C-alpha cells in the first residue's frame, strides 16, 4: 500500500519518535535492572 507523499514526512517523524521512546524505555529498564543488581 503506497503512502501519499504528504503523509510520508509526519509518519517518518512518528516512527523516529517511536524509536527514540523505545530506546529510552530500554535504557531506563536496563538502568533499573543494573541498579537493582548492585543494591542486592
């Protein structure tokens, strides 16, 4: 299914933001895990 040109830009921004948010969640959970590991 082809994406119309006018929609491709915002959609790319959306996926970029989604990617950043997922990376943030992953790094936060890793940090949390690391912190829990060191406090035991």
